[in-house]
C-alpha cells in the first residue's frame, strides 16, 4: 500500500474513534494516557509500558481496595506503593525487556466494573510515567478533546508524509544535504569517541568503535557492535539519546544493514537525531535495544562536535 493511502486510512480511523468510547482516550494530565473501563461486558486488559528503575503512576477516579491488589512477580518490583486512589510501580533491574506482569486492582465502592486488569510490559528504556484510569461516563468535553487530538495527529501524519515524499524526490549524497539546508559553512564535522565513551552492555554485546557527527540540523552516532559466540543474532530495534538534565533528542532513524551474527564481523548501527541548536553537544547517554528481547547496550558520555 502506498504511503499516501496509509495516511488517509490512519486519518479516517482517528476521526472515527472520536464518536465511540474507547478504552484509551484523552487525559486531563499533560503527557499522560487515559484509560476508560467498561461498566459491563467482557474484561478488557490494558497494556502499560514499564521500565527498570523508572516510576509509573496509575491514577484512579475511585477508591481502591488496598488489600485487593494482585501483582504477578511482586518480588521483581522495588516499589509498589498503594494509595487511596493511586498505585505507583517501579520494576527492578531483574525485570527483562519483553517480560509481562499481570496486575489486578479492586475498587472499594462495589460499582461496575469491580476490578481492572493491566498487562505490564517491560521496555528496556521507556516507561509510561502517568496513566489515568476512569470508570465513569465521559463528558462532551472529553469527546471534543479527542477530536482535536485526532485532527492534530492526522496533521502530523500528513506533514510526515510530505517529508518522506520530499526525501524520495531529492537526490541523495552531498546534493541532498545542500537542498535540505543541512550543511553550514563548516561542513559536517565528526569526532572519535571510542575511548571517551563509557560502555554498559548486556548479554554478550560490545561496542568497539564509536564516532559522532554534526551538521547544521542533525547529529549522528556511528557505532560498531560485536556479538559474542553462543548467543543469538542481534538487531537494533530502537534508541534514545538523553542528556543529564533529562533532555531527549528526537531520534529520526536507527539504521542497520543486517543482523549482527555471533562471533562474526562487527555490525554497524547509525542513530540519527534532530539537533538544530549548535549548543546541543552533550554529554548524552545513547541506549540501543532489540525488539522484545533482553539485550541492550548503553553508551555514556556521548558528545558532538
């Protein structure tokens, strides 16, 4: 299916959901997600993303039965704090990416639904900080907000499609960089970070060479990664670039030509991110992980020219 058709279908889907109550809707807290529980019918299990060492807070509109909380793998959580209408969770480092834990909560007032069930999925680097859980009917305002959110998402998709089409229409190489105004008079600058970067790897991964680059609008980290014999091939599925103050650069792409074979030649992974401000130099922490797998690699003290 061509990209334009996918965007149109996505837009119709987003606008269509505004007229029907869904389990996941707009929230009243910025950057949080809202989940609505159905008062009757089949039980809906809502997925929540958690990550070792990061806190996830569930905010309920009803009082909880503190003694009625059931959490699978309770010993794998360093924090389970149950309040009157809140539940804060933090998994330990023993929780591996891709692993799931079932969470069941019970409400005190006996109204339907009496319980809520969540599937807590472990992610190597990202966790949902705040989740709002509602049992009551939605107001007209929440429907209006969802329509606004859907339109904003559709506009974002259209802009992304325009950017993708533009990328395919212009030449590659140096000509393409010049057309996108991504080259300043100083050109593209680079530096070797192999010795300066701190490396934290899991399950047989190792970074042997690291270089960073900057243009006027973009930065990139070029990493050579080896996989030990006796393990599975490894492919980078995602990446984050975070500063010490919590600042996170927008990662545009993670490029890898093919899976890295155990004991074979080192594989090359390139992470490209937006960085329009020349003062954004770091240090940053780069984390790379595989899809639904436990193996990740973290590179600290990443800077840019």
